[in-house]
C-alpha cells in the first residue's frame, strides 16, 4: 500500500494513537455520566471517526496494472463455412448464433463487449479463405473450411495498430483443408498468441432426420395406380416426431406425422393415378423442421417415373352423325389387340349412341357431356368439327385440357369453319379451300414425323393413296407457323393431312372423311388403310418428347452457386424452337416469387434457352417457365427442385468439441461453450502486451465520506440525547 499525502505517515500515525488514547481516557472519566451501553457506543463511533480521518489524511492507494487497450489489437474470427448451417443449438442454426455475436448493430453481443474493453478489434469471416467481416453481417460462404490456415494468416498479418494480443474464434471445429488445427495451435503458442475458442455446437444434442422417396410400381401406366413410398430415418439419441409430405406438383398426395425412434426407419406409402404419359416427378419432404436436425439438406427427396400409355390404348370417336368413317375405322382397329375404340355419335336430335363402353350412360340424351370427365382415359381422339360446334363451354374446355394437361392427340376432320372461332387455332390449318367434287387424284405421303417407321413399306408402295372421287375434301392453303404436311395432293402439293403440336399434345387435321374408300379399292388399299390409321392414332396417342424439357426438374442444387434455369423448347413443328420468348420465375421455399429472368438462346444448342438466378436459402423451390411462340401460342410449366448445402462440408456435421478444446489449451487460451458466451467479458492475452499503470485511492469516494460523516453524526446525536455537549 502507498500513501499520497503531504503529511509524514509516521506523524499521522503517532497523532492518531495519541488521539485514540485520549478518547479512551475521556470515556473512562465520563463512565458515570452515560448509561453503560451508550458509553461504549459513543467510544466506538469516536474511534471509527478518528481512524477514518487518519486514513483520509494519509490518502492511501494501491497500484493497478491493466493491459493498454491502445497498445495492441485483437482478432475475432467467425466461421462462415457450409457446415455452420446445422441446427443443434436448441433449434437455432450455428451460423445464426455466430452472426448475432458479431453483428455491428448489437450493443451487448460478444464483439461489442470486446471492443469496449480492448478498443482495437479486427473482425474476420472465413471458410476456405480469410475475409473481412462483411458490413451486412455474417452469412454462409462457399468453399471447404480451413480453420488452421485462417488462424495462421491472421498471425502473419502486420498492423499499425500494434502487436496481436490474442484471438477469439467462433467455430464448430470442422476443418477440411489447409494447416491442421494442432499445427496451428503450436504456431500460436510459439508466437505467444492465445486463442479463446467459443464452441458453436453441441455434441450431446442433435441428429439427422432424412427422407428418401421411391417409385414402387415397376411399369407405371396412364390411368392406373402408381405406388410411391417415402422412407423417413432418424439418427437422434431420443425419440422425435416428424411430418412427411408426398406431393405431385402442387397436389399433396399424403401428409402424415411419424414417430422416429433412435436409428429407426418408417415407411409412408402413397398412391396416385397419372393422367398423362411421359416423365413424372414426385417429391417427399419433411414439412416441418425437426428440432436439432443438424442436416436439413436431406429433408427433401425426389423420385421420377416414366409413365407409359396403357398396353391397350383407347381411342374415342366423336361425331355429330353416323357415317362410314366410323364403321370402317372400327373394323380396322377391331383386328388390332393394342387398340380399343369407343364412340359417341349423335343419331337423332335427342339421342346419342355410346359404342364400345363397358358402362354406358343411362341417359341417351346426355350428349358429349357424358364423356367429358372421361377424356383422360383415352390416348387419342377422332373428332368431327361439327361435333365440337355442338359442345358447351365445359366440354370444349375438357377438350383443351386433354391436349394441354393430358398430352393426348386429336385428329380433326370435317369443314374447318365448323370449328368454333375461339378454338380454330387448335388446327394446323389457318386457311383452307373446299374441293366439292374432286376427281380421283394421287396423294404424296411424307414419312416424317408420323410414318417414319413405315418408310419403304406397303403404305409407300404403288399404287399410292388417293383422294376419292366425288367426295368433298378440304385442303390447306395456309398452315399455322410450325405445322408440317404429312399427306398432300401430288399435283399441287396442297396439304390434306397436316400436324402440329399444341400444349403437351399433338393435333392433326385430315381434310377427307372418305379414307375408307382406300380399303374398298383393293387388298393393297385395305392394308394401306389399316396402316394409315394405326400409325396415325399411335403417333397421336404416344405423346413423344415434351415441348419443354427442364434439366432442373427433380434436382438438388447448391445454394451457394447460381441456379441454371436452362430449358429446351420445341415448337409446334416438334423441332427445337429458336424464335420463342422464354422467361423463368424462381420462387424459393416459403418466399415470394422473384422477378422474371429472360432466358437467352444458346448459340451452341438449338432450342436451348439459358439463364441463372440466385437461390439464397435451402429448401423446396420451383421455377415457372413461360414460353411465347410467334403464332401466339403460350406454354407454362413448373419445375420443382431443392436447394441444399452440398459437398464435404455436409458429409459429417458432428460438432468437434475435443479438437476445439485442444486448440485453446495448447495455444494458452481457454474454451467457452456457446451457452456461456454472454459471461465472457475478458480473454487471455499474450504475456508481453503493453500494460498501463493506474492508482486506485480507496478513500476518495463517496461511500467513504458518507461513513465518516455518519460515524461522527451518530456519535454527536447520542451525546446530545444524554445531555452532553
């Protein structure tokens, strides 16, 4: 203890002793004048006042040594690698905890407390390399974690602010490349720079809930049940519950809560009935986050199924009157076990014939509405244009849905002008000419795209197909953009049969209803008639490649990389479309749709349109593609995919507490759990940091002065009450 007084301490001490002796003698002299208890109290208060007055005169102090906060710097390193997305901090993500501790707008977090105490603080984020802490806050960075190399780089950096006094590390301990942690700890120890390690994770909590989806039906067919199965697995040390959801697009097939015991796998079945052929993509997901699920990148799974047309394909004939076309078509398909022909034909003003149905409608006047909901059962439709004119709005919409949603095929016949004006765009024919009573004329058949498999066969051998004499026919004088001619008059090349794509389906227009005349002409003509209709209906009903092919569909992409929105577009002519306008709208999990991204043609791949968008959060996402063709046709289709944290960072998300404790111990620092970070106000520093000396006078404060006044005042009050001055 030291004294800061102009008076000699010995003189003050002698005076104090003499004064105490005088007070004791005076108290003895006044023993009879005061009650016994009051006398002792008065003496003790006087002695206390004298001692405090002596201390006040001596002005004692002690010397305090503290680090000079302006003479060195600290480094704070926050782990921003991919593994920090794990949620094992009572449901909170590791990255969220670390971001809160280094946020610049929080006055009481770790970084703010260290800055107030040590003044000079360099803040960094790191993953595979060291970065200054972003002003906008800590977010996940790409790359594989290099904790040791980041510590080494901080140690090697020189600064005008002074030597490095110590380091603070917030991390889960997962280091995948660069300098090993123990080598970094030894280097820090040799440099005398201790590391205070804050472990961001909990090795005693958390696990992984994952889901996988499989298609159980070996050969899925249109109109038949398709079985799916989700397998949900939990690796928690305790029993947890999860909600699994299986969906097809926006349609949820099943949503079920399951209980997962440690290491158990629970199977959840679901059934759907596909209404179109082609590629189907289904998905299963854990609808609600499971508490302490470290790895949420496997909470979503996809399964694909290639759905085929039924083994026996159904064709539906719709006509406003009974004619020879149906009779001979029925004879042709009756001999083919791969086809089942049905028909709805008006036979009078109030009656319809329902032919080929196992369950016929009871009401014979139900008209075409009786099969409106059953169009999806069929692969191809043969439709007279006059029949469409008799349909109501709901029946016409069902016909549109058959093309756009079911992806079926339709061949129209009859006068094009009979088709309602609002549906005329369905035809590949824009302008036509009527041949009232034509002479028998040979026709030219083009193999591609309908009859490619028959090239060189009976259908193409002479005598050729012909336009029947005296039977009204309709030839196209102008085709839609993208339409292709399949059958034309040989003399003038006017199309009699043309095709194009519409929506997900195929449309053909046949300008004659007298193809049955081929069958009547000869045995060769009969064979040609059979081949023509079987292959035309087969081509219409088989669908083929979709108009839009989306590579993104059913994939899992990394959230730290741009998402490729590429799409392959086919025009109405079934060829790659190079003149379409294509845009894409990305909607993240639980978020709002983003701005449209205009996709640009890929010069190296006809029909491919490309572009990118950013996906900033993991989870289920979808992209809506919008395609406009020059002829006014528009296509819209969605691709579902998932964003996830991928790579080695997510192979093992277990918290590395042991490695972090060793790092702190070897470097001379200390280890602090994330739960105790709010108690951390000071950290170990290197031994040779500049120190600042200060004096602490323990009598120069208000409490001491109050005690002195209180002791003297109470003693004076006691004497006054006893009648003494």
